[in-house]
């Protein structure tokens, strides 16, 4: 960290005036920079690099040790990357000289050897990459420390914090930079497929909490992970750099190109903007943000956000000897207990005022003179950067009483070796820039330091994100599910096409895209791209796959197992939100193509759908400009993605399932009616006491879907899901055609769930979804959004044990955590996530489990667009929000019986939630305001600041946290 700032500031001087030109795959053409006394700097620079860096490089793996003493056999990936970068930077300087005495070759291949050494260590852990893709757990990640000579694992997961997304991202970023400069690092397709799988891991950095650059996670150093801005930012930069990049350089082919999910990139960008200027939930700011906002990542596009982040780092971390890593850092201080791995919460105050510095952050001209006194020379006369400065134990008390009064001493006492290689490497790079031996465009050939509006894509063949900033017009193609529906829409003047009418173009669901065949490598045990949905950006492109032209409809039109997709009003909202998202995030050459898939179920008595389709004809919907036309006409202006990475012959071509037209009589009528919502006809308490055979009989004889759902719930609890709803030997024919001989209870419940959904009987739908444990597959990103905004999510039922959903659980939410969420609210003995207590809930509580899933999804959308509605709320208690919504229904009903919240459609639930969250709802009495604010746990503006002021005025000052058991 010592000179990372010097590199960043030097590059930023060129940012405003630099332009991109030329091919990135041509040999690097270095600008001519004058330098006096050329033979002298040639020998002196080479000797400095050899003495301070390259003499410590392992002759076998090419890695660099974390300590330069002879007994150290550990190498960190991050430190080795910066050492390789310094050797590469010196090679760029030597390229200017005709007779370089072999220095260019030596320096280039020292960098290549290190990069391939890291790749070798990583590829030996290919099984961990495969596991991490499926379950991003700290115990399944790539190691960040290896044996410097053999590349073997050094520490187990229990002994070391290996999960460091920023280190993997930094490797990918430098890989692209060095290949762009002409180095050949990747040799074969096995290595290409492995790099692609690394990209799959990095893509989800926005939802994977890690231990960060300092390998400690939370500021309190208690072993817990956090979502770090530095990790997300480096992941964003790496994804931007490697998207569409050919790892074989100008010798590459179609299957050596790396693909990036642009929707995942956008989520990383949004998460980074939400987190900054903070480093994490516990870190107000951190020096780890320096490589994120400046060299080498340059990940922040917003100049105002960049300035705000940098200003906070300078204000809070700057000192006479450089910059602290973060506030209250206890690394190598006299107060630190070197025998303990973690701190207890109360002890962090002991480090308040301990100045631990890892580097210097200031402009080069201003701080070169300040840097000189705090570095010292080796015996050979080379400048050496200390790892840190510290206050001896005898002077700590005086320092804490008066900050800055005591002298600091450098760290080269022998404990950490004689040279801090990471800081030394960055210092060498900075000096090459300062002395103008290299230029910023030499060391950053992909031009990340150039302002976004002046950048162009790395590879124009593939549809990379570019710097385009314009008022995009979204092309819209209307596709009807059947000819009958097409005829019906024609009567309203709405022109559509059917799947048969767009041939030879094929319409696929997003899950059928051939990305699932990308980067499969049986030799390494890699399964390719995980089963992840392709987002709105990905479905707005046209694909060429094995000679076919393919378009995909967005995921909002998928018929998911969860019932939200059956609410047409919610579908309309999702379409408008998707169009807004595309307008904001589309940065490619060419217009986005948005397929609107119209199903017959969407039209049943739903005039709002017709209104939305009419808005498309007018050319604008929700403030977004659209252009509606035939699909064949729109193709010419769209973006075409060539998915030609499949290396298969014609016999091995996989079968893809396209969207097929619904076969219905062309001139039959489209049904446009909706059944009323019936109430249950049975008394649940009475039927709880009856034998199973009577309940089964009543289940088949009953016409009421609500009653059937309640009876099925009783049977399921008694007999289990495999219980036969009707004996297979029974030949008695019931009057109800929906009953089938031999079906088990699960099949009957699925049929009940679908019938209730088609009739929009939301009470029955929620009941059936709860007892069959339906999960919203899209809930994890929404929880991530809530947590990124600094809120804690609490899943609970009023008066029962709370279950806190932590960021660590988000990555496994679709399966294990959601199962526990439903179980925790089911009418049975339950296991609660955090506390492990057991409890029994009353009958009917299972409906709230799926309702809480709905609310989490709605809250995720709302907090992204209107975060001010959640001001004053530190914890979002879902169960208590349900109570607030029920109270709002009582207020609206007046003297009449309130409407059952479980009978409301998901879109009505969303609107009710918005009404409840409005802080100044007109017509709401003060009593009702206090009741709702109490349920929401919402505090007035400035509440916590005033509490802090009260504590400041207590006789004994602040009471520190106790060392609790």
C-alpha cells in the first residue's frame, strides 16, 4: 500500500486528456519519453528491481514470499501480483531501448512466470472453483496463500481467511492488462475454460461477503465476513476488462473469448454505488478503497462519488507517516495480543489513536518531499519502504493522551523480514511513472484510467459494454401465444406476431441459452456456467447459435413455480421496471430488443394489459421511448451476440427447446371472466378431530378450493406428502373430473395450486404454496439489495422468535434458508436459524411464510427506487410489517369488517405496503401513526444522534461494551 496512491495520482493526472486509439492486440507502441543519462538509469533501475524484488522470486513457481527472510515459505496471491506488475512495468520501460542487454525479456518473463505460477496454484484447486460456483461458502473458496516453492496449500479454512474476492479479481485484471501489452500467459483451452469459471465466481461478488483486502472481514476482527466495497469494485473492474476479451491475444479464436453476464456486472455496479463511500457495514472508510477507486481498478465512474470517497479516506486516515489501513486498526501495535487471532468487541477502543500505516496517499508533487524522510535506504543504497510505523509500548499511554505527540519507528526490525515486497513493488511502479520512464497508457493498456466517455470496447467483435450515454430507444416486438389471441388483439388495433410467423427466427426462454455449455471441462471437473437466469440486458440481444438466429423473452414472462407470475398487474409493473432498467443500463452499440410475450391468461378481464399494449403503440411507456414493429424488421438495428464457442460436430449438437405456439381454434372466443373469491365452507377446528378417511372423502366431494386447501393441509401434516389422495384400487367414479385415481397428495396439491392461480383465488394460492413449500427463486438478490442499503432483515411472526437473515445466508437462500423460513412459520415444531429454539405456531400460520417472501421481494424493489421510505428503520421486521399492513386495512375499513390480507393480490399487497411506508399519510390519526411507526420500528429524524448526545452528557461518559459471555 506504500505507494499505491502515487500510482493512482500520477495516472489521474492524465485522465482528463487521454484518448484511446489503436488496436490493443498490436505490440505495445510506447511513447518516446526523454531521459538524461540513459545508461545510468538502465543499470540502476535494473539493479534496484533485482535487489528489492526479483531476488526473492521463487525459481520453481515464480511466486514471491510474504517475508523476505529465508525461513518464510508462504506466498500471498495479492502480494505476488503486485510484484509481477512491477517487473512488467520495468519491462515496458526497457522496451524503449534498442540494446537492452536482455532486460526486457527477463522482466517480461519474470512477470509471466509469476502469473502462470498463480494460475498453476489455482488450477490445482479446480474442485474448489466448482464447489464455490454452486455454494459460495468461505470453506469452499480458492486459497489466497500457497507454499512459495511448491504451490501447495498452507493453511486450512479454520486457520486462515482465504475468501478474498478482490485477490481473484486483481488476478483477472492484471491478466488482461499484461496480455494486452503483448505478453503470452494463457497457452491452451483448458486454461481458457478455467479462467471462464473464475469469471463465473467473480460475477456474484455483489452477494458474496468476504474477508477483504486485510483478511479480517468485520472491523471487529471476530471472524465474520462482510460485503466490501473494495472487493465489489475490483470485481466490477475485472468483469469490464475481461468481457469479450480474447485470452490468446491476436492469435485467438472464438473459443478463447471470455464471456461476462452483463446483468451481473450491472448488479456489481449498483451494489458498489450503494456501498460507497463506506467500505462495509462496520468500516466507515478504508485504505483498501485506494486500489478500487484509483490504480489499478479505476472502478468508480461517478466523479462526485469518487471525490466523496477519496475525501473521506484523506480526512479520516491521513497522518504524518502516511495513511492508516482503517480506523482503530490494531495491527502490530503494542496493545495487540499476538497470541490471539480475533478481538473481542469491547477491545477495539484500545486501538483508538494507534497510528498504523501501510502507505502514502497524496499527490506526487505535494508528497514526494514528505515521503523521503520516512523511507530509508538498504545497504546497497536503494530506497526501502517500511511495512508500517508503530509507537513502542512505553510511549503508548502518552500517545493516547495526546495524538501525534510520539515518534514512530519503522517496521524493519527483523520480525517481518527486511523488505515489504508488496509496498516496494508499488513504490517501484510509482517511481517509473514519476521519472517518466513509462506513461500511464503503458501500464494501463486497456485504458481504465481514461474517463468513461472517452473509452471504447476492448473487442468490437463481441457485444461488450461501451461508454455510450444517450437517450436509448427500446425496440419492442409483441408476440401472441396463439392465433386466437392474435385475432382478438387485432380487434383492438394491436398488431402482434405468433411464434410461427417469426420463423426462421426462434424464440427461446432465457434458460435455454447455450451459456450452460460454456467452459465445461471434464479434465478439470468443471461443469461450466451455473444454472443462473439471464437478466434483462442479456435477453435484449439477438444470438447466433450453431447457425440459428435466436431471440429470448425476458425472465419476467417465465411461468415460475411461485405464484407472483400469475398476477397480471404485477407483471405490468415488472415490465415497466424492466424497461426503465434497460434504459439506464444499456451501453452497447445498437438498440435493445425487448420481447413482450402475451399469454391468454394475461387478457382474462384485464383491461390494464390492453392499456399497456396501446401505450407501446404511442411510442412511450413510463417515460421510456419504445419502437414497436415486426421482429424481422427490428433485427437490423439490434445487437447480435455470436455464441460460437461450442466446439461440437453436427451429431453432438444439443437439442434446444423453443417457445411453441399454443394450438387453439383461431376464431374461438378468448375467455374474459374471473371467479369470485369463495370463503372456506368448513370449520377447521372441527375437522382437525376427524379421522383421515373422512377428511379424504370430504376433500374429493368438496367444490370449494379454499376448503380443499385446508383439508389437504390437515392430511399433509398427518400422513406426509406421499400419502395417496385416493386408493388406486377404488373404482368408484366421483362427479369431479379433477380427481385422478392413484395420485398422491403432492400431485393433488399441485393441481389445486394451478387451478386457484388461474382463477386468481389468492387466499387459496398462498395456502397451497405454503403447504407445498413454494419458493421465490428471485428472493436472494432482493435480500442482498436490502442488506446493501444498510438494513437488517428479520423474518418473524409477531410474538415469536425472530430469525435474522444475514448477508452470509443470502448466497444459499434459494434452498436451505427458504426452507427454514417456511418451516419457521409452519404449524409444526420448528427449527429457528439463529437461536435454535423450538416452538409451535397456531394453525394457518403457514400462509404468512409465503406472504413474507412476497414482502421481501417488494421491499427489495422499493428500497432500490425509494430508499427514503425506510429512513429511521435499522431493522426491517417482516412479521411486524405484516401487522402494520393489517392495521392499515382496519383503518381503511372503518366500521366495516376489514379485508383479509391473504385475499389481496400480490400487486395490491405491494400498493398496501407503499401506503404503510408513507411517513405522512394524509387522514391518518396520531394514534394510528404511532401504532404503524411502532410496528415498522421507525424512529424520528435525528433520533440516534440525540441518544448519542444524551450519552455524552452522562457523568462517566460513554459506557463501553462489556466482554459479555
